[in-house]
C-alpha cells in the first residue's frame, strides 16, 4: 500500500490525486511492503529557493527528490523499520513549460517526472552513464505501460 501526502502550494493546473497515486504505485511496485511519501506541488519561487538551498543551483527545476534519512545501526541495517521513502517537490510552472516546449502531452510529462522522482527515492540515479541507462530504461518501460512515448527519444 502507498500512502501519499499531497501538498498543493500553487495555483497552477495539477494532475488529479488519483493519477499521482497511480504513477507512484507503478514506480514503487518493486518495493516490498508499504510506502509513504509526500508530493509537494510548488510555484516557481519555492522551487527556485529549494533548488538553490539543496543543490546550489539558482533556478527552479522540474522535480526534486528528498529521500528519507533513516539512520543505520552499526550493522548497516536501518534503526527504524518505517515505510517512509521521502518527499518529492514538483514545480508546476516548470513542468507546464517543459511539456509545451518539448511538444509532450502534459499528462505524459507529469507521469514521467513522478516516476523519475520515485525512482530517485528508491536509490536510482543518473550520475554516470551506466546508472543513467538503467534508470532511463526503467522509466521507458513504466511509461510504455501507461501508453506514453519514450521521454528520451529526442535526446
């Protein structure tokens, strides 16, 4: 089961909560047990501030992922057995602008960014080429299951 805490801190057009939940379920289905996460939908000012604070980049980005920081014991096993994955912050105006600029249906772009963010919460990354290919391949597969085109096709 996925418990989704949705926070809407913008006046922009946002997907239905049921869609956000469905995209999270798809991305997190490989995880055993329950999952808890927050998705906060923000305006450009909050998105820029968070990106500047946490990534030292002075612009609003589409999605930020903040994995839960559950401390490990000396044996490397988490001290707390909780289903908390972390938080996603999605900047609504950036998502809208990117979808328009890239000629993508907004729903497909939203699905991609939610899935992308959830995969980051699971530990996937795209720092090096091998990690990027693994993550992007999974994103392509999951989006295809939703009937959406390859988000990386134009790269």
